[in-house]
C-alpha cells in the first residue's frame, strides 16, 4: 500500500523568552549573530527553522533545510503586522527650518 507524505504544519509566531537557546543554535548554524529585539519565527514540527528580527530585518535560517519559503512567509507576516515606518525627514524639516525661496531668472 503506497503511503503519501502529508506536509508538516508551519506555525508562524512571535519568539518567546524560552526560544533563546533555539535561536542561538539556529544563528550558530547560519554563522550569524543571534537576532535581538522582537523576532518572528517559523516553526515546523515544534522546531524553529527560521527567524526574522523585526527591528532590522535580519534573517536566520537552518542551512540544512529548505527554508526559502519559510523566510518568505516570515517577511510577508512581518509586513502585515508591522506598521510601515514614516519617511525620514531632512535635517531642515526636523529643525523647523523652511527652505529659502529660489530666485527667478528675469
């Protein structure tokens, strides 16, 4: 009797304090520093396979697994729950200085 392999469910969630060791292990596998701040993780069968730091967009992923789709889902999820940052203002605008009017050619 042929068996079919069902895909494992993926859980996308915010990392918890108890995930620190798993994130450190994953970062070491990926040769990157462990992410800091708020992190979203992709978990398959109870194991974290990828993580995305919301502050700077740093991604860590298990290099021995297929994680491209998980990383794409993390980025999509992060974009849906993270409000867009306002555009950066120039120094003159931040200081409340107006721009000098341009001289018109005669």
